[in-house]
C-alpha cells in the first residue's frame, strides 16, 4: 500500500473513533438527563434497579453531574451513617437511595423513616464519639438490622477508630473514609501546621514545644517573638476544650494540668474572625465549598471560651480578597493531603486577623463536621449536589468524570449562595437537673412577639420557608440530664445570626431564649444521681 494511502486510512480511522466516542458520550448524557428529571426513586421497580446496578460496572464512567445524581437516586448499595445523632448528614437520604442513619439518640421518636435507633439501651456514660459508634455496631439490634438489609454496603462516621473498622468489617461493611490511623495523624494540630506550612498556607505566628511551668512557656514564646499574650493548643480536642488563653500566671495555673506533658502549639494572640470551609479531595482534584462564618464562644450557647457553637453561610463573608485566599489555600491544603494518601471530605478553620487582614489556618478536621449540614443545604448544593455526594463517589466502586475547575468556579460565585444559619445549644447554666419536658424535633415558628411555637413535623430543614421558621433537632430528651456542657439541641434556619461585627443579632437571641424556654427540669433525685463522671458530653458529639 502506498504511504499516502496508509496515512489517509489512519486519519479516517482516528476520525471514526472520535465520532464514535462522541456519540456514545452524548447518548449516555441524554439518558442520564432523562432519568434525572423523569424517574422518581420510588418508581424504579426492584428488578430494574438490580439491572441498573449490575450494568453500572460495564457502562463506563459516569460523566457529569446529571449522570451522578441519577446514579445516587437509583443506588442499590446500602449506605449507613452511624453516629450519636443524624445531624451532620441529615437530609442526605433525599439524594441517596438506600441511605440510613443508625443513631444512639432518637431525635424523632421513631417517625423518621430512615433513622434506626436500637430500642434496648441501658444508661451509660461514653468517653468519646468512637465509643458510641462501637457500641452501636456491636449492638444485636443493629447487627440484625444491617444483615437484614442484605450483604455488603458502605458506612460513614463522624469519628471512628481501629476497633470501629474491625466491627464494620465483621458486618461486611466498607468504611467510606480513609483509614482511622491516617485520619488520627492528620487531626493533630501539630501535624496540621507542618503540612500547611509545606503547602504554603500560613498559621498564626507560633512555636512548637513543651513547657512545665509558666516561666518555660514564656521563654518558649519569647524565643519566637510571640510576646506574652498567648494562645496554647494541645494536639487533639475540640470546642474550645483544648485551647487555652494564657496572658498571666493565674491563666496558666487554671489550665496547667491539661497543658503540662503535652506537645504544644503556642501562638501569638490575634483578634480573629473565625471562618470555616469544607472541601472534598477527589481523584479529579479538590472541590471547595462555600466559606462560612463561625459562631464561637457565645456564652448564651456554650460554656467553653472559644468553643464552636454554629455557622452562618452567606455570600459576603469577609472581603472578596479574603474569600479568594481561603479558597486557594483550601485547594492547596487539599492537594497536600492527597500526597499523604487522604481522600474525601475535610474541613479547615481560617482565622481572619482583624488587624492585618491575613487569613491564617486555624485547624484541620479530616472528616465531615458540624458545618457539613450547612454546606450541604446551600443553593449551590442544590444546583449541583451536596458536597458529601462527591465524597461518597470516591468510595462507591464506580468510575466518574467531573470538571473540578468548572465546579469550583461555580461554587465561588457569590450569586450562587443563599443565606443559612445554625446554632448548637449547650447547657450553659452551672446546674444539674433532670429533664421533664423538651422541645420536639421539627419546624418551629416565631411570632411577631418573639415567642415560638411548634408548627409541624419534618425530618430536616429543607422546608424552612424563611427566617420566621426554623428546624430544631432534639438531642437532650425527657429522662436525661442537663448539666454544664451538655448538648441540648440544634437549630437551623434561613438568614444570619451574626452581624457585620460578628455579634449575635436580636433574632438569634430570640431563638435561643425561645428554645431554652421549652425545657422543663427538676433537681435530680437523691437516690439516682446523674452520671457526671466522666462527663458524657465532654467530647465532640456533632
């Protein structure tokens, strides 16, 4: 064959392959779009769902958001979120067929169709959220429930350890997160600071080390030019319980027992505006969610100085330059974590220095968090899909294709965000009482006089109409105890709870007062003292 003819044949072959690929991709997208708009999850017959699932592995990758949404709406793989409450991922079951919550607290009195709570429970004091997960996975009712839904499945947690991984494997469940050992290492504030430095993301001016006396910590800080008004953190902990503000010998003395013997991150004290942002490390790049303001340390909500107690998400958090910087640095940290072998959901706290405007990294949480509830409910999430679904994709044994750059551009646009807010209400009064009445989960409405009343049952906050309505998720219930630090409940509504000076607005205070007024309690009976040691809520539960 002549060289010219050979070249012509090769060109024709290449053109034919390109056209064939284009046609297949177009047809696949068309089918997915049709399914996304016309096929209700409940309308898919079991036989068809099985066929769909079995064909998935041979159909090639899911291409684009409509195809991925269709995949989840017809999903046949059991997916569980095992945790103390359903709060962090409440509402995800609207997007993912066969998604179930397995919880310790029944916030819905049994009427949420996708929440399973073991009926037989003896009172006990847990020492961590991991212990709660392990208790649930070892509970006979949970074992029967999981096995009754068929073999296999995926399971996600807020927190878990190696024992959790073993228990999940015994149930035939694959943990939809990187290994506990890796997560534990990355969760350390010391390790986080090191990795962020390597990614070019600055932390508040700091020095690492140990100190046994106030003099030693001053020497440590002085050597780094940090002054004597300090913030000290130990590697692990949350909600302000392992962050210590030390400006005098008496401050040091008050928390000395919790500091001495630990690796320390000693920081210069700044005037920060606390913010949070979540991301997902996918095989195609790091997706970055919206930046949100954090409610921290408000004495109406938490007894812990500097403790997290809620979030505001709105389009104008900080300045445009700071929002851009936060997104760029989240992407940079995500890509650095990828090098460590991490993938999936993570959250970063950024501290905006009111003096310099610099955006400092606060801490890293390699998991879903209390802010995930807000991230997953914003308008941009509805335009595409909740960030958690991108996380789940990484663990669903399916190939997919997304344009991360385009998604990040869309999620960064201020016009694609609406306003949502939430607060976490802890017991702030220094008293211990037995609860005799508690507000129910569902939609509450505030009248013109500022009083609130129960409006209707609902399983999550998606139907909250406006700022006069709010969804309340009950945690503390009748028969339980309220004591300093106890998590009482969570409230989510539209709008903002913070003003531009980062102070609570009157509407927020009205909701706080309104929910607190719904509780009734009495002094604990002397014959049945409350379980105050160890403190059941002295760990991250949300």
